C-alpha cells in the first residue's frame, strides 16, 4: 500500500519539530547591563614638614635621658599633607649616635618600640605609639586643605658615657613618605 505523500512526510516533520522543541527547551532568557570603571588621578603632592627638633636639653655624663613622643613638649614633630584619605608609607632613617662637631666625639642614641607616635590631628596626647624602625602605614585625614594632614612625633633615649666630653651633639632623623596606591 502506498501512503499519500503527506503521510510519508509526517515522520520527517515530526523529527524537525522534536529537534526544534529540544533546542527551545535549552534556550534561556538573557539580559545585559554595563557599568563604568572609573579612576581619578590625584595631582595632590605628598608633603612632609619638620615642625620641631627632638631636644634632649642639657644632659649629664653617665645619666641617660629619654624623651617620650606621646607626652614630651620636646619630642620631634613632623606634619604630612596629601590627598584626602590617601594611604601613605613613612620610613625613618634613624641615627645610632649623635656627634659633637665634624669628626668629634659621639654619644649613643636609641629609638625603641614606642619611640614614635602618630595621629591624624595635631593632638599629641591622643597619639598611638609605634616603632619608628618598623615604619608606619596610615591614611591622610579625609578633610579638605589645610586639614588634609597627619602628625608624627619622635622620641628616643641618649646615653652619655661617664666621661662624655662637653659639647653640642647632634644627628639627623629623616622621615620619608610616599603614597602606597591603596
């Protein structure tokens, strides 16, 4: 028996429909959204100012003298200004001795674990101590100039020998700061 042409085409049409339905069953709804990536480059330079030298006053041979960075009015003092809320890294170059004149006698100086103190305002009594030999990572105060600041105080201990020669002894404490990019 010969089937009419329409009936013979029916199995082929059913196969095409089954294939189409299978593919339609795997299709998913799609949606797209975009965002913009933004980065603002600050042109605010990071600046460090030396506000006060670290002063030990008159010392007596054989008697060590310490200056607290958190409480002493003669602690060394630095002020940093920079981009609001920018993170900075501060490193210190610390002398191991003070020297009287060029090529003169020396006197040991030490900076212990609590010889540094820092705070984002000029309020020494609220500062947190740190070890200046380890450096410091903090953020500039998130305020417009002139309050885009940070303050660092430095203390230490001098230890004159029992027969320390008279004279004015000095050394250099250097704070170097840079933005960390965070």
